[in-house]
């Protein structure tokens, strides 16, 4: 179970990084005049970060016991 959680944490962290990079590239290009796409990417990033933090807490709780 520990290995599964570690793999899941890495995958969620990589997904977060991917969304972050897409957001930065989108902002640099300046094509999103309304900011709607940036807001969508920011929401996804925050949700993925929350998921990664929750998984890390679960992992630490399992490692402690």
C-alpha cells in the first residue's frame, strides 16, 4: 500500500506541474484575453495540489503506525 501511495503522489505532483506549466505558457502567449482559461487551469492546479497534500498526509499517517 505504501508503494501505491507513493506512485499516486508522484503522479498527482506531475499532473500539478503539467497544469502549472500550461498556465504559465498560456499567460506568456497572451492569447487568453478574458482570463477564463487561466482561471480553469488555476482551479485544476489547486485541486491537484489539495489531492497531493491529502495523499501525503495519508502516507505519513500510515508510515507512523
